[in-house]
């Protein structure tokens, strides 16, 4: 009986020692990873993080945003514009600098129809993995290209894929941008031929006053953007631009 008690005590001490050792090892691994990685943000971060929703008190609006880069077909941008004109809705198009440079006439058409132009960076990269200097170069280059075309200052920056890091936030803020993400993702880039899937997805989302909807110029989006607009209206809200909710 005595031997059994002693063994149990020794076993307990061994288990405690191993647990402490494991915690120390995990702590070291965490610090190493933290030191080698770039900070990214989620919706629960501080005010230094990008906005997932607008900041106005009871704006009555939901911002519809459409991100455009090379690779998205311009014909779908044109068709989206046709629907928006028919619905009498103005939204925000976040465009990359390289797209703006090659599609100046279409960019001017977007602006001419009363839509808002936002900065989506120069190239579609993972900005959270870029250094501060690289972020500054990408955002600043895009800013100059876009503003040289539209002759108007851009106010909003949305990193490609919503990939924000500390360097991204610092660079964008230095250039005077409000950094935004979204709380309603259509994932139309994935369901490019399935407008019904997109509509059902948006219906299930908790769209609120000041929500931000993310879209892209896809075939499916051209066929269901009027449905998305109606979903917003059915909630007693108005579809609009980022500047309507900030």
C-alpha cells in the first residue's frame, strides 16, 4: 500500500513537470512564429483594423462594393453598370491601378454615371505579407494612376482579398485612406455561373444598416445584382456607396 502511494505521488510530479515543459515549448514556438510573421487583422481587432461596416449612426444604407482587377471581363462591368442605371443605384467600384491604366475610358464611364471609385492597390498581391515600403509603393502607385484619370481624390482602400497587415494599415492611413473590408461576401468569384447560389447566400446573411457587400464583375453577378439590390430594399435599407455609410 505504501509503495502504491509513493508511486502515485511520483507519477503526479512527473505529469506536472511534463505539462510545464510542454507549455514552455509551446510558448517558445509561439514567440518564434510571431517574430517571423506579419500581423493580420480580423473583425475583433482594435480601431487600427479595417472597417467591416460603416460608422454612421443609422445611415439607412448598405454599401455595395465591386472589386475590379485585370482578369475580370470588362463586359461584365458594363452589364453591371446597365443594371445599376436601371435600378437608379450608385455603388463603389474598388479598382486596381493596373486595371485603371488599361481601362481608362471604362473607369471614366463608371465615374460619369455617379459611382464612387476606391483604391484596390496596384497589383493583386497578398498585402499582409508585404513590407510597409512595398505596401506604400503599391497603394501610392494605384492612387496616382486612378486619380490622374478621374481627376478626383480616392477616399477608400480595400486590400486585395481583404489581406491587411500592419504595414498595409500604416501605408494606407498615411495616404489618407479609410481601410475597409466587408461583412457580406457574395463569393461570386467562386460561383461565377451560379446566380441562384449567390442570391441564396446573400439572403442568409445578416444584412444590417451600414453593412458592406462584396462583389466582383462575374457573369453570375450581372444576372443577380438586381436581386441583391431588392434584398437590401426588402430590409428597409437603401443600396449605396461606401461614402453613404462613412
